[in-house]
């Protein structure tokens, strides 16, 4: 299960993701991000409460980062996932 909470802080748009970023939730997050980027260019993410990320979720996080979204508020777990090399 994944909870997505949208909030504004200091004039910026934030999405807080809590729970497991996996399976059908990955596309749900992608759709939510597409809707939010219609309003603003950069979204800030609070990933500090993600407890699990599958391969598709990790790919999405990497895509979000490469598109310029702010993923700096995250747990050590997510930090290590994003730092790890992708091996076949």
C-alpha cells in the first residue's frame, strides 16, 4: 500500500510517499507527477517514509531525479537504493 500526500511548503509543491512503491502504485505515482507538473516544473518529494521500493519503483525514482525533481528528503534506505549501481 502507498499513501501519496500533496502539500505546499514555502511556495513549493511537495509529494510525500509513504509505504511501498511497487507494482500498480508506480504508475499511480507517475500519473500524479504528470498532473502536478502541469502546474509547476519542479516537485519536491518526501521519501522518508518509504519502506519498500521494487525495481519499477526504483526506475521511476531515477527518472524523477533525472528530470530535475527534488528527491533530497529521503530515508537512508532510499538513498542507498539510488546510489547502487544497476547490474544485469
